[in-house]
C-alpha cells in the first residue's frame, strides 16, 4: 500500500486548500483531522475550545490522529492536520507510520492575510492577531522544524503547492 500524504504546519499556511486540490487531481480521499474532530464532537472547533477548553481539544485530536494513522485508505489518502498536531511527539510518530509528512510554511504577513479570510480559528481570536501569530510561530518553530520535508508557500499559488507536494512525494513516498 502507498503511504498517505500528510500535510502539517502552522495555521493558514494552505494545508486544507492544497489537500483538497491534490485529492481532486489524484482522485484520492481528502481527510481533514479538524473535520473529523468536529464530526465526533458534534460541535465546531471554536465551540469545543469555548465549551471544553484546549486541553480537551488536544485529547480528541490525539485520538483522531491515532485512528487516522491506523486506517488503511485505498489506495492512499491526503491528510491535513491542524496546526497544533505536531506539538505532540506521539502524533508525529503515529502519522509517520503510514504517511509522508510535509510541513507547509509561510511568512507571518501572509498567514495574517490568509487568516483574515477565515475567522473561525479560536487561537487567533485576539485583538492583535499579528502579535499572536508571531508569538505562536516562535514557540512552535522547533516542532515544525522536526519535519524533514517542507514547502514555503508564501509566494506560491495552490496549484504550485500541489506540484511541489507531488514532486516531494514521488521522491519520498
Ligand atoms: C490549531 C489549528 C487549527 C485547529 C485549531 C488549533 C492550532 O487548524 O486545529 O484551531 O493549534 O494551530 P488549522 O491549522 O487548519 O487552522
């Protein structure tokens, strides 16, 4: 069986858009971990954060990551993970079992622009969004750096990101 393509990386670096475009082009299943969390809980990510807190969200996220990592998608799937998935070592180990992890990156300015279009991210619901992005990026950088394969999407269109992913996957899949 072929390995899954697993897109990780900070919020608004283009994981979901790339995953959907890639899935359509390759005719494979797009699996969005955040969507599975929402389905399991019957609530939006925002509601889970508000009503149950981040610690609870991370527990459910970890459970879903484990399930997804064990599932034999035929022929393979493109999985997009929320920005915090890589903060947990075990999540990385699970996803690596049957997947090629690729970390998408982008400059903070681009993250801000893209994030403005999507207002549902609980961690970015603050007055100074740029400050929050920079702080979180700084804190999380060591975790994103652990992922060997990466693409900087700052100046790329979704189509270009898809091409890059295909190239990297063909060399590492
Ligand atoms: C999070 C990223 C979000 C979502 C949740 C927490 C994070 O996913 O999982 O709001 O901790 O970075 P996206 O990266 O798809 O925005």
